[in-house]
């Protein structure tokens, strides 16, 4: 009976030590963006909205804001969306974009990040499509 108790206590202690680092790391996970938004550089798009996917600790609230800069150089908030990360640790949000530079803010518990997405008019897209040069078009054959 004593040997059985010792084994059981040993197995329980091993389980506590094995799984405790995983639980501690999962609780402190920051919110990360999987796709749809690059926090390091300015992105350009022709679309009128952007779908952002990410992951983080379940139950965490993430607040997204879309702002534009006015003529005085101040950011004016145009859209605000609060998302709660689901039980799988995933979230997605659709953010509307205005023409020009859109300053997208992402705020979580004590952490704020910002990205810039520049929306270019559709007329520029059609002009670029017409200007595509194909190699060999000006070659004359003898």
C-alpha cells in the first residue's frame, strides 16, 4: 500500500511540473495578428475593407480603431470595433477603410500597436492594368 501511494504521489508531482509551464505560458500570451495587417510597414490596397485574423488568450478583448489624420495633424477616430477572442484563441474582424492613409490601432490589456493601410482609388488600379508592358511586344522579326 505504501509503494502504491509513493508512485501515485510521484506521478501527480510529475504531472504538476510537466504541465505547469504550459499553463503559465498560455495565460501570458500576447495577441498576435495572423494575417490581414502588417504592423511593421505601410500597406497599400484598392479594397474598401480589411479582414484581420489573429490569435491570443481566450476571453481577451481587443479594441480596433480606424482613424484618419485631419488638416491639423490630429487623428480623428472613424470606426471602433471591440472583439473578444473565442475559446479556441482565435478572432477575426472586418475594418472599413477610407481613401488615403488609415491609421489602425489595436489595443489589448495594457498594450497598444498601430499600423497604416493606404487605400488607393480604383482608378489607379485600372490605369496600372492598362500600363502593363509585355516583353517582346516591340520585337520585329526578319
